[in-house]
C-alpha cells in the first residue's frame, strides 16, 4: 500500500515537471485522470473536525501540525480528511512556504477565505477533490504562487466572491472543477499567463480572465468549459462578426473590433468586453447571478441598446472607456446599481428605465463629459436615483426621478455640471433631498421641478458659484434651498418659484448660512417668487447671514421646458482656444502670478480667460494719495472676479458680484499695486478700465511683503542623473573585469 502511495505521488509530480518544462501543454483528460489517481475515496471515519482555522506560516509548521510526508517532490506533505467550520476567519491559510504539499479530501466552510495561499514556491501546490461550501468571500485564493494545480474540487454557495481566484500565479492548471452558485465570477484569473482553464462545469457561475496585453491573453488555454450547460465563449482578436446563435452561457470579447451581439438570452450569466472597439449589444436579456450583467473595460465606441438586465450586482458597468452609448435599456433589481461608470469620458446614458435597484440607480465616478438624458428612475434604494462623484463637465437633463427613501440626485466633488429640466418627486414625506450637492463648483441648475421631499428640496454644501434659476420647489418639508455653512459662496439664485415649502412657509422657504450669495439677478433687479411673501419690502431668507431677496416677484415666472430633441452626438469636453491672447495690448497672455504680472497704466483694456488660464495678473505703479477706480465687464455667462492687491500681495478690495463690477480704493503708499482678473466658470473675453485720480498725499507704513511662491530647482537634472548612471555602470564593469583578471592569475599560480 505504501509503495502504491509513493507511485501515485511520483506520477503527480512527474506531471508537474512536464508542465514546468513546457507550460503551453494543457492538461487534457488523460492527464487529469492521472492526477485524479492520487486522490483517495473519502473515508469519513478518518475525518476530524477543526473549529479554528489552520495556519501555516513557514515550512516548519507542516511538521508542527504533524502532517505526513517530508515536503520533497516525491513525498509531499499531505493535508487531508479535515472538516473545517470556521465562523469568522480563514479555513486554511498558507504563507511563504517552499515545501511540496497536497490539500485533498477536505470539507471547508469559512466566513471569509476557504483556502488562501500566498507566495508558495513554484510547482509545490496541489488542491484536489475538496468540497467548499458557504465560503463567504473566496473559496480558493492563490496569490503569487505559480504552477499550481486545482482539480476535481466542488464549490457550493460562494456568495460574495470567486470560488477560485488566481492573481500573479502563472502556469497554473484549473481543470475538472464543479462550481455551483457563485455571485461573482466562479473562476477569476487575473494576470496569470500560461494558465490552463479546461473542462470546468459552472452552474449559475462564470469564468473571468483578465490580463494586460493581447500577447499575454494568447498564452491562456481555454477548452471545454461549460457555463450553465452551454459553452464558455471566449473570443480573442476577432473582427467584423455577428454573434446571434444561442450557443454560449457567457461571452467574453478580448481585443475585438466591430462585433455585434444580438437577440441572446443570458440566464444566470453575463457578458464581458475588454480592450475592444466598436462593439454593439442589442436586444439581449441578462438575468445574471454574476457580479456584472454587462461589463465593459478599456474599450471604446460601445453601444448597448434595447437590453434588459436584472439581478446582477451592477447591471451595466463600464470602466476606463470612452464614447459609449447606453440607450433604451431596462435595468432593475440589481444589488448595487443599474448603471455604473468609472473613469469614463464622452459617453451618454439616454432613455433608460432604472428601477428597484438596492443602492442607487445610476452611478458615475472619476469621469467627465457625460450626458445623462431622459431616464426614468424609481425606487432606487440607499443613495437614490442618480449619484455623481468626481464627474466633471457633465449634463443631467430631462430625467424623471421618483423616490421614497433617498436623494433623487446626489452630486459630489464634481465641477461644471449642468442640471436642467429634471422632474424630481418623493413619496409623501419620504424622500430625503431632491438634490444633495457637495463640493461642486460652477454648477448651472435650472428648469427643474423638485416636489415633496422630506428635507430640503436642494441643499448646497462646500460648493461655490452655482447659478440656480427657473426652478420650481414645492411642498418640501424643510426649506426649498439650504446653503452652507462653510465654503459655500458666490451663488446666484433668481427667477425660481418657491411654493409651500418648510411646512407651508414657516419662517422662510430658504436658508443661507454662507457669505456672498445673491438671491436676485443684480442686472435685471428681479428675484424669485415666494408664495408666502406679503407683497411689501424684501423677502427675508432664513439662516445666519440675514440674506434677503431685494426684488421678490409678484407672480410666478414662466418656466419653459427644453424643446430641443436628443442630440445625435453627445456633448464633448470643452476645448480651450490656444493661448495666443493679446491681454491689455501686450501681445501675449497676461502673467499668472504676482512676479509675472503684466505692466499697465491707467486706460481701457481687453483680456481673455480660459479654463487653462484662470488668472490674469496686472501691475500698475501708484503713488500715495491716488484714488483708483477699476471697472470690469463681460457677458453675463462669464462671471469674472475682480481683485486689487497691495504691494505686499495682500487683498485690498474685491468684487465678486455678477454683471458690471467696480471697485474704488484710496492708495496709502507708493509702489506697484496688482489688479487680478480671475474666473472659475467659463471662458470668455472681458473689458476693464482703470481711472486714477490724484488726491492729497496720505502717508502710511508700507506692508510687509509676502514673497510669492517660488519653484524649487531639482538638485540633479535628468542629464546629470543619466550621466551618473552611465559612469556607475562603467565603473561596475571595470571592477568586475579587474576581479576576473585577478581570479585567472591566481588559478595560473596554483
């Protein structure tokens, strides 16, 4: 019996050596059966229960735990016949070993990882004929361990992670495993080239392969895998193809171009597209137990239309991609979001139905140039209808968002947003906010209906320079608009309708707790309509700043909905004109710092600001007793700022109001003073005039100069570094040559 035992082990490690010599040879069925000979039939009388997890941190731990074998290639350590029910930790955790070992005939149920192996030596690991049940995170995790064999295992109910997860573990063999009920990819292979994935059977689970280049993808061997009794369709580098036959349980496209996938039904599974261009997905149904329904990564010009996706964590998820269209789809009952974007540019989400998703309807992060138009969203859980984070230059328009437990729109850390013509309504006394806006500068918010939310209709915190006009706020439990308290200034609020907010108009229908906000249009001298205004004097705004609407309207202003059709091409990111400015007749762009300020004298000037050129600095020589008056004008949409700094680079006076800006200041000492024009809102031309009147001399102590910031000079330039590296290399080679000559001289002497 012992002799047979050693023969079986010898056969197994002979196969390992063969794989190492030629890693491109897959384990076909006869080879897999040879490995299977090593596995004994389970003998439950030999099994023992371990209530805590098994941890092996080095080679000596195999001996400490008393496992048979000596760790050699012919006599590996055997870990077998264990029943592990670990309620809060790993089942088996093995780290940084060099000995050969086999894990076989075990039953493992753990709250996190079933088996986790990290940096074991190449060709030393085999995991076979085990049963994994109810492992919450990953059943088997292999990290930085090459030439691993995982064969003939059964996986049941891996709820929150992969059944088998390989990362940086190349030349591995994943063969003849049975996978049942995994909510993410049943088999996940990441950056593990030359891996063989063959003859695995995935019921209600899937296979995911992800690497960095076409050349690396071509090293994988994928053969005979079944996804819910259909073939796993792994397509690499195909072009000009239509896939419409119901042959596949899951489809993965890698480095493909001009492919259409249409009229398919993916029960319990998903579609993945990596590094591909011009992919069309239309008229497909996804009822996915996978983490994604449709997953797009590092691809461009993907169109997803007229599809239904349900029961995934993310219905449609797009990462690191450009120029995508998501239109006329139905996304519902997903546990995280119906649609998710991360690092996406110039893409559109149009006319989708997004309903009953557990956390949010539409989510975008770290993206720009998006167009979110005409979507219908209802009952999307914890974070509500549309959640935007770190997403700039984006338009959210003509959407309908109905909610009962969260915010209709939640916008964070995003600049230059346009939010217009949306209909936002809460179930009676349930939805939290109509719009929650945090750390978003330069937003334009107009034409929206915001009705019936439990708290504020619109709340602004840590945001600046929003224009809020032509909106209708009605029946919101707290104020229609709440601003502040900190870093929440320079907003313009005008032409809005405030109707029966704050419990029907308590002390005020709005609240302002920050400085320098205007509740009227300064140019037209028109404010907002307040249903509780008494018809005399100004309307008092609640909050700490004693703000007021100086020009309340006697009748509601007309509100026209957007008559424009859906554009055929989504809006692109703004492109700045070249910086060939002629600011103040200087023939170039004005300086962007105090030390680079452009010299001027009293007179009339023209300048230009862009999003890449946000500051123009000018300096003018003034004498003590002068009175300077500066007037700045531009189109209303530009909204430039005007500032005057003294010779110590300290702010003397400013004007941040809208329309024509004027500042006047009595000069208290003779020196260069600085005029600064700045803008954070949009690009455009501005005009300014400087008038200097001579008055009686006023003496004052000059201010202490605050030195402008300087740029440090690197100690070594790139040329110096390269030269030093070159010299070091020459010195190293010379030293080695000397040592080699001395070595040969000594050999001759002996």
